[in-house]
């Protein structure tokens, strides 16, 4: 591998309050950061990248991704006959190939938008596992991306994702057996869906209906923990959050306010809440014609969003880690908008820009248990690095366009994700209204 120097940059030091360290040279050799020194003459054997006046920060970490879709609103996975046909197709030999290409394109878009590590929380028929192996073998456009994957999610019959990205079973023993299967197949963690969401709510003001029993959730958590794996749970109501906390879930995905007792349990387990503003805001605030949600679903989206934000505020106040992810593949959740999640998180949570930047990098790395490997630009750590033309501490939209980047030492000269202009226009408008 070639060796590089990012020369004379401003370094955003996420380990120390996002302090800006001017005039630094960052030496990159192989997959790691060799050293960081005050700007000086470059020795021979290095390719010098002039970064004067530019900004260096660690690669983003996206904790909540599905790779099977683009984020363009579509009826194909909205249930019914079209969905059944599509799901039958992707299980044929030819369909499998197409699905492989789709998830790889998604992963490449994530990477080229500055995401150097992602956690895929429920994908179709082992496509995430196959992609991860391919990348680890140095193949394809997403080479360099670090992936954590769950394989198919698990839920009870009728639960969130049932019939698409989740397998279902009723008996706790059967669910525990499926955990074993997923781990044997290569899952890094287990994803379950405890509650429903916005689309399947039956009452106005009551989204996130509980779909899994305590016995079912406990059986999954116990087996996963026995196998040394963590459990991430889709939760969109207070009652669901209580079950998650009580039965052993490690990360509450999306989230809702927790009681004092539940906060204590989650904290003891060193658990976390992973906020997803990317699906929440468009569902709640875009016009019905765009989201195709009925009035009740739009109202419930606002309820879910407020609950998630309130929950995350309480978690942070209780010293519990809060992370972020984009829920890519959901309507309006593209594979290249982690930068937008950081911006929306900052505004909706009303936290300093520095806090949002920290969470999107080192904070998320800590939740994954890999903060010794990545999450900050430091000597000896993996070369997961973004070079930005503008200062992200002044304006987070500086993250939208990346000059160049490194992912586990792979240099990407011009990272340009494939964007969908019409969706961008709608999301930009939402940002203006925040
Ligand atoms: Zn999700």
C-alpha cells in the first residue's frame, strides 16, 4: 500500500472536545495512522496531499443501516402482491445476484458519503453477510468499509419487518435457536423488533405497539449473550422500551422515554440508545403527498419522533450513551445522508455541534466497542479519515461534500455518492424549516 501525508491540515480532535489543531501533518502507512506531527518537510516515500486550509476528521460511523433499498419512496416493499413477488425473486439465483449488486451499491454510497464504519441492522437473506465477506476479501467498490451485520432480524409473527427483513417465530425456544443460526452464519450481533412502528399503528397517538412478549425477548437476549453477542432492538414506544431494558437488550434503536428503573438497568449493562432522525423528520413533517402517509400515520410519526428525542435526552442526562444512525432504505432515508443525520440530530436534540460530531464518530465507536480501533484520528488507529474543504465546527453541512478520504488505509481521491436530486430538494427544505 502507498504511504501518504495529509499535509498542513486543521485536525478536529474529537477526543478533546473537538478542539481544532492547526498545521498538522498526518502520516498514513498501510492501514494505520503512523504519526501526527506539526507541519514540516515531507520525507521521501510518501505521497503528499496538500491539505492546507482544509479540515481533517475521523470517518463517520452509521449505527443503523439497511442495505436493501435506496431510500426512494416505493410501493415495492409496502406489503401486498408486489412485495411478495419481489421477495420471491430475490431468493432465485438471478435475484440473489441482483440483490448482491444492490447492497454493494448501497455500501459504496455509504462509504463515499464519509461513512467508514456501519452497522447493518436487518437485511435480506444473508446479503449483508455475503457483502461483508466480499469486502474483507478486498473486493468491490465498498472496499475499506468496516461492517457489523445482524443478518435477518428476528421478531414475533406480525412484528415489524415480518415478511421482509425479519424472520419470525412464536416460541422462545425457536427464537433462541434462530439466534444460534444467525451467529453461526456470521452475524456480529442480533437484531430484534420488539414493537411495531408508525405504519402498523391502529390508534391515533399510540404507535409502537408491542409485538414481542417478555419471554420471547428474554430468550433472544439470553442466547445472544451466551454466545458473546449483543442485542439491538427496534423500539418505538415506552412500553416497548421497558421490556427491552428489563429483558437484557443492549441497544434501543430509535427509542422512547425510559423510566428511572429502566435507565438504571440499561446503564448497568453499559447499554445505549441509537437515535434515527433521518426517518423521523420526513415522516412527521413532509406533506402527505410526498410521504403517502395518512393523517393518523403522520400524527403518530410526530409522536414517535418526540418520544425518541425525549428518551435520548433522559438517557444522556443519566449518563447513558446515545448514538445515531440513518435507517437507510426507509422512505427518504438514502444511503448517503449520514451527514444529514448529524445535522438533524444536532438541531432536534439541541446539543452543541461538537457533541453531534463526537457522537457520529468516537461516541458511535464506543457503542460498537471499537473505540480503540477507530472513531478518532490518532497515532496507531485505523486510517479512517475525511478531508473537508470547510470547517464542520462552523457548519455541519461541510460534511456533505468530502474532498478525499481514507477507509482502513484505502485512499479515495474523489468520493462522490450517487444522489437523488428530487429527494435532496425535499430534505433541504425540511432542514430550512428546522
Ligand atoms: Zn431500521
